[in-house]
């Protein structure tokens, strides 16, 4: 199968890098469409066919709809009106937040093959977390297997019902932003105490990455791992107490609820 992308942004570029590194596809088997000539340059530099017309992406069997949710309806309408014969046998992979498969099929005007995936930006470091909606295409099908392979090339994959994908946005797709904010705040505090900016960012980021890796590799409950750091009358428990006083956990939960509600309204 060939792989196409409508939209040449960061996620499309990350996925291309992943599948090329994993040797799932070569440069001649990937096709990019984007109306912005500047966005196409980075793909052309690595030998990928990149053109402004969406017809370019439709040379592929699997077509990733890698555009923002508010742009997607216009893209789908163009596909229906200009390329109705070419899209009948395509498998469309949508990564647009909050847009259900049923809505995509409705705009296209036929029972298209659509797989919905929610990735996240750590895919750019081949350390992403992608969730694939399971119920609209048999998990045993070759197309579904190909989609799973594509996103495994940029990180890990889980399969969940589409009804949970808006909640997935809050916990994995949007959550890198929360973590970046925490890292920035940690670094600011370190700078206030005299640590250089570069050192502070490195210390904070490596500590966050290490903590996440420790949890994944040990399988221990996060509360148990937190308790391992909190010595009696120690420095960490004082920090934890202040975080609780400031509503640290409730703030995160409230932010995630707002994120899910926004996705539900789209």
C-alpha cells in the first residue's frame, strides 16, 4: 500500500519520519498534499512527492487526513465534489480532534472506510501515544493492521472504542502541553534559586521522562512511587503538601474535563 497525507504539518512530517525509519514505506511510496508551498519544502528535501493539489495524496491507498478540525469539512467537501471517483476505494485515517467517523462519512456522501486515530506530538521524537478507534473496521483486516503499523512506527498504540476518543484527547493528545507547562515552571523555580536556564530545563525534562519510564517499567502505582520519594520529615513531602494546598491534582482534572468538553462540542 502507498501512504498519502492531506496536510503537511508537524504530525505528517513526524509520521513520515517514523515509517521511513521503520522501512514500512520508502520515499516513492509517500505522497503529500498541502496548499502552502513552504510546508511542502521539508518533504521534498527527503525525496517525498509533495504538491499543493489534494490529488497528489489520492495516489495512495491509505490517506491520512492531517488537517485541523475546523479545516476538515472543507477538505472533505472538495474530495467529494472534485474527486468522487478516486476516493471510493481509499482508506481514510483521520487525526482531527473531536470529529466523529459518522460525520466524515456524511460529508463524503458514502460509506467510506474511515479509521480515527488520536496521536500526540511526542511522535516527533518517535515516543508517541496513539489511540485507534476499533469498531468501524475489523481489527483483523489488512488495512487496520497497516494503520496500526504506521502509528507503532512513531511510538505506542492502544485500541479503544470511538466513544472514548474525546477523553483520550485530554489524557494523551493534549497532555504534553500540561507537562511542558510543568517543566517550564520547574525550570523557572530552579533559575530563581540560581541554576542556569539550560541546566534547569535539562534537569526538569530528564526527571519527568525518568519518572514516567520508571512507572511504565516497574508497573507500580504512581502513588506508591510517590511514597518512595517522600521520606519522613523530608523535603519532598513538604513540596507534596504545598501542591495539595494549591489544588495541583484537582487543577489537572479540571483542565482535562474542560478539554474533553471542548472535544465533545466540536
